[in-house]
C-alpha cells in the first residue's frame, strides 16, 4: 500500500488556450480516487492550490506577463511535493498546464537533496518544454519548465539552490514537435532525448528501458512528468496542443507500467487535460488509467 497525496493545480496561465485549468476537476470527476483506492492505496486528496483566474488579468496579457504569478503557484506547489516526498508519501499532481512542473519537480528534488541524494526525471511529452524566455517563440511558460529545472532561464522559475535535476539524469520521451531553440538546448544541455523516430525504430519498450537506466543510475528515485499530449490525438482529444503521430492507448500504459516495474517512482505529474476540447471525457479517463498503471494496476 502506498500513501498517495493528490494535489490539484488548476493553472492555465502558462498556455495560450483556455480550459486546461479544469483538468483536475475532470480527472477527479472521472474517478481517480476510487481507482487508486481499488488498488489498495491510502489516498488523501488535498484539493486544489489557489490559482488566480486568467480573466482577472488585463485582456492583452500574454506569455511572460504571467510568469511572476506562475512562479508564485510553483513556490507553493514545491512546498507541497517536498513535504510529501520527505514523509515518504507519493504525490500525484494534477494539472493544469505543464509550467507547474517547475514547482512539483523542484520540491521533490529538494526533499532528496536534503538527504544528499539526486532525483531522476522522465519527461513524457510531445514537446521539449526546454525553451527559456529568450528562445520561446510564444513566450508561453508551459514550454519552459525543463530548462528551468536544469538551472537555466529566469531565476524566478528556479526553486532549488542548484539545478533541481542534473542533465545526465534527465530524459525526454515521445518528442515530435520542437522549436529551433529547443533543438539547440537539447544538444547543449546534455539531456537524453528520445523522439518518436526512436520509438518507431527501436520500439517503446527498448526506449523506456534505457530511459529508466539514465534516470535511475546515481539517483535515489525518479519523478515522471506526463503530458497527455504525448498520446496521439485519436486517443487524447482533450489537449491544447495536439500533435499527430503520438502514443497509442497501450503505449501510454506501457510507459507507466514499466515505470512502476522499476520500483523507482517517487511521484508524478499528469498534466494538460483540457475538458473543453475533450470528447465524452475520454482524455480524463485515459489520465486515470495512466496514473493507475504507474501505481501498480496490471492486466493480470
């Protein structure tokens, strides 16, 4: 039995399209807690962090205009995930847009740094999210958290004394839509990156085995940050930035099942569910299945 802390972050300030702030509500409504309790876990839902409504900002606010507010949300979220990991509980962070991971991952990393240990990161996403404010074409903060976790970018989005995660322990899986600056950063920063080309050529099982080695060797545990837009839009229509050619339904579950089998998982994000764009809540239901697979659900 695992003690699971559910933390909702109804944040849409890092993205352009509205609606992703309702993601935590949709995933809960589809039955996340009952699915995890059925697996034998002790589940405590801490509700949602308070996030200012986008409608309270000036109509012309864009991109970096929201960065200070996002940073404030991430500071609180980092404190929550740090507390959970320090107590040997398991945080499940429901987004909201992916900018929240600058806080969630940093908090988990701080908990391990206090023990003299390192955190591994597996970032599962169609996008690199490794822009800085200087390289981002849109200025949207949800495209920046990986760079900030590695110690680059705007100091207001860095929540550890040193880089939250080391490049050699950071793995991106499922990439298929990258900005020019992200391509440059992936080469310069030294992180491990597996695109859909790698998945197609080598198979997802082989890719994930290697990814988990990179994230595990020299670390005390692994955080998985899972953006549902890594799935093909056929299986996850409710996302703000869909990209064709993604994971099948089973491939998404295989990722999480292999993470669970590794025995290294210390917490996870499940982000970018947008109920406004969803069809019959299919994406939220997929999200629940993915979290359940990460926490031990099996076919047999």
